[in-house]
C-alpha cells in the first residue's frame, strides 16, 4: 500500500474578493507577502482560518488591522 500525499486547497478572502492560493507549499506568511505586492494593505493584515468547505477547501479571511492615527 503506497501513501498518497495531497495538498490542501486554500483560498484567501479579502474585502469580498477570493484569491487563489499563490503556492500550496507557501506558509501563510509567505502568501501574505505575495498578496501584499498587489494589495499593500494585506502586508499588515491579520489572516485567520474561517471555514472548511464541503470539498475540503480551507478558507482564510484577510482582515485589515484597526489602528489609531497619530
């Protein structure tokens, strides 16, 4: 019996937009770095796992951190 390795399918939600996983072997921090190239707000955002869909896809929410000015 051979072992079969399968990668978990991930998607990232940011302001209602779904982004495909830029690299299944990337860590969450690395994904954040890649996504922040197109959306700079993501660089300081929080990423948290939200749900697992029926097909096994893991959904991560990307939320901007609330801060104070000045």
